[in-house]
C-alpha cells in the first residue's frame, strides 16, 4: 500500500530476514568477521547468542551467502531446524552431503568418511546451525562426537551455532557441560543503540528505493528507539505499521502522533515515553 505512495521498489521493513538489508550495526560487523575467522581457524567452534528479533537469522544467512560464494573452499552444511533426534540429526547432515544412507554401514561412520574426503580435497567442512537452542541433549552429544574428529590441519568439522539464550538454569548448565571443551568463541548479539535506529531506518528506506529525505521525523525515530528497546525486528515492525498509518491519512511524513498511536497498538512495544526538553515545552505551551 505505502510502497507506491512513497515510490518504493520493495518493502523496506519486512520482518522476514533479507540479506539485502543486512546492516553492520551494533556488533554485527565484528561478529561477521569473527565468524569467518572461526571457520578458517583450526579449532573453529563458535556460539552466537541473541534474544528473538536481534538479527541472528539474517547474520546466519549473510554468513551462508559468503560461504556459498566460495564453494571451492568450503563444504557447507546448513541445518535451519535442528530439533532432531541424534539419528535424524545425522540423517540431515548426510542429506546435505548428498549421501545415500542405504549404502552406509553406519550413518555416523559414513558422515565422518565423507567429511574426511572433503578435507582431503582441501575443503573446510562448515556446519552452520540456526535455532540451536532447540537441539535435545542427546543430539548435542552426537554433535560433540563429530566435533572431536581431527585432521593434521585441525578439526574435521568447523561449527557455528546460532541460539537464543537458554532461560532455564538446569538446561543451560547441562548444555554447557556437553560442549564446554568444544566452543572456542562465544558472542552475543546486542540491541541497536538509539543513534543506530535512525541509521537502520534510513538505510533500509534507501535500499528499498526511497529517494526523498526525512520520511520519519526526528521525534518519531526517538519514539521508535525507545519503544523497540533496540530490537531490530521490533524497529521494523513499528516503522512498517507507522507507514501504513500515515499512508491511510495521506501524510507524507511519519510524525510523533503516528508513532504514538502505533506504539499504543503494539503489544511488544515499550509504552513508557521519555520526553525531551523540546517536547515538554510544546506540551506546556499547548502545541
């Protein structure tokens, strides 16, 4: 609806992860470099944590795109839905490696043998797992066994896990014990700083084809920053809903009134609003 109204070529604030809109904000740029360094290191096993909406999946896809662009260097195995039994976990890896299970003596030995063949060709075996917090403990044990295999140049399998923080203490402790000796680097994706909210919104608009300036007023962006708590997915949701609201009114700018209305109607948004000095003056003077 608002794409035509503002001359946009694509939706700028879709909550579906799209690497066209990957922004090197918060610590994403540093993390991306560390991910590549981990996979190219001899003992690579990295865990990236982040609460829902922080950008784990788009970072994962950005990494996969980079690896797929260099297929002569990497054998990529990607598991997006790893809530599997150990047997099914190995089957999923075998499928990614294009192995026929019916020809294998044992599934695990067949997977290890194929990984070794790739390593012998000079390829790095890269296992990328999204939503890793859903993996049962027995499957983590299977992953641990695969990660224990080594070659003269390092681990046979380099691993990156993207996961939400585990809330329950006993689960967190059990998982830490299983992988404690494997993980060589652990990082967390944090929220955007208030100043980055404006950058994120404006860059997304530009990449979606917007050619104007100042579509969101400064106060509207301040309200998004506060209400979203810096969570990228929520920033996008609020910006999207605000554009819909303004377009329905025929407004060319997203102002504080649009944002306040959208925030009030969004359950996940923080309702507390801190007013800057200028806004207090406006309220006192009745404007």
